């Protein structure tokens, strides 16, 4: 009993160690929040936009500065005397007639645009991690099938060498079998290299470049059966919810606000000002403390305002063109994605399932013939069965990625489907 308990404990520890080294799709997707360079770039752009917003709001802030001059002056009686001035000035903008408010509105829209851009990067990161995860699983399965094919080819070539020695086959037949083995061996070695490359890309995608994942858990992919709305229902939803569309729309609003702020520079300003001063030479027009309103009316500013307006109008036109082009591209991408989902769920999945059914039957037949010593193609049948399973898994993975892309196009959520179970 004691020995059995120790054996059970050892088995549990080994299984726990193995599971600890496994990577699930959920764990990989959790790394979307990791400080990947793509994410940090988007976060930096958002931080810059927020800093610009603070700068725009600071135009209304109270300011305090020291104003002074060192000079001398000649009085009517002919003497030169110092006329130094030192002042502390406190100033608070009261009204700028649209300058600061429009600048703040533009900054707010830029922040909104950067937030949508950040969400886009997170969505792309999620899809990239899924794709890299599936690449590893496919590479492992392909290696297993190629390895099985190589073993079968090697056995055939090795047996042929014995038959060649006793004159049962010719030299060209032996060379043909060796050539087939070497070709399959080369394909198998290439599959082995793809396993390593796929793991490196996954490690970089989940921001663990120094730790290559060894064993991956096969995901269940329950969302592959979720109902999907039609194109006519999804198109207006995508145009309203897509984060890239929303980002460009926010940039358009920011461009309008910037133009209004630039035009407002032709408007007057009104500031409140308090001055405390000290003077080396007194005069009846000088006050030690004074307070008042400063009213400034721009009369002529050259071509500066017009040039800035022309520049921002050109930028606005570019953004509007980008938005229109994006909507064209989104409509095409949405249709292609829905067609891919329909194809994968329809003929592609049915063909893969029928291929698996046929290969299962062929494997059972090969196993029976092997046991009766009628044929020796069991290894080939096992490898071809693995190829059929690879085809079916590829359909599942492509379907999961297509649904993830569809969700990303829709801003993270899909509209409800009539008649679908909740």
C-alpha cells in the first residue's frame, strides 16, 4: 500500500510538471497586455495625445512671471540717472473667443483617435497570437506525418537492400527507393525546422522571446459554431463600430476643431492682470501695485493664419480620403471574410470530414491486412490518416481566425442574430 501511494504521488508530480510546461491558447492570448513593441508604440502615441490635451488646456492657466529692465535716462537738467524697473506680473486669460476651447476639442478628438488605434493594435495582436499558436500546432502535426512517411520509406529502402543482395531487384529499383527516402527525409527535416521557426514566432508574439514554448494544448474552439449575421446586417454595423473608422472620424473632428482654433486667432483676447513693481526712479504715472484688464485686438498678422488654415485644410482632405478608401476596403474585407466562413463551414469542412472517414476505413483495412501478413502498407496508411487529420484541423484553425478577424472588424462585438440561441 505504501509503495502504491508513492507511485501514485510520483505520477501526480510528473503530470503536474508536464501540465505546468504546457501552454494553452487562453494563456497565450492573455499576453496581449504584455509590453510588446507594437503595443508600446500605440500606448506612446496615446500618451503624446494626452500630453497635447494638457498643453491645450494650459492656455487658460494662471501665469506668473518676473519682468524687469536695467537702464539709465537723462533728465531735463542734464543729469543721467538710473531708471531700473522690476515687476512681478500675474495674468489670467478670461476670454479668447474660441481659441482655447477649440484647441481643447481638437486635442480631445485626437485622444479618442489614439484610443481607437490602441484597440486596433490589441485586436491585431490577438489575431497574430492565434495565428502563431495554430502555426505551431500545424507544424507539429506535419512533422509527425512526415516523420511517419520517412520511417515507411526507410524500411522499404532497407528491405530492398537485402533483396538486392540476393538478386530480387535491380540497381535502378534500389536507387529509386533510396531517392524516394532521401526526398521524404529532406521534407521531414524541413518540417522539423518549421517547428522551431513557428515556436520562435509564437514566443515573440507573446513577448517571451527567450523562452520557446515546448508543448501546446489543443484548443477547443467552441466559438467556431457561433452564428454569424449576414452581410447586409453586418455592413452598417462595421461602418459604425470599426475602430479604424472611428479613429479617422475622430481625426476629422479634430481637424475641424483645429481649423476653428486657427481662425479664432483673428479674434481679440481679454486677460486679467495684476502687477507689483519696484522702480529706481519714482514718477506719478508709476504704481507699486496695479490691476486691470488687458484687451488685445489683432489688426494684422501677415499670412501666418492663412498658411496654417491652408495646411490644415489639406490634412483634413487627406484624412477624409483615407476614411472613404477605408470604407471601400472594409466592405470588401467583410464580404471576403463572410464568404471564407461560409466556405469553411460548408464544403471545406465536409470534404475534410469525408477524407478522415475514408482514411479511417483505409487504416482499418491496412491493419487487418497487416495482421494477415497480406500487405505491409500499415505505416503509409497511418501517415495518410495523420494528413487527413491535419486537413481537418487546418479548417478549424482557419475558421477560428476568420471569426476573430470578423469580430475585430466589428469593433469587438457582433450584432445579434435572429433565431440564434443566447
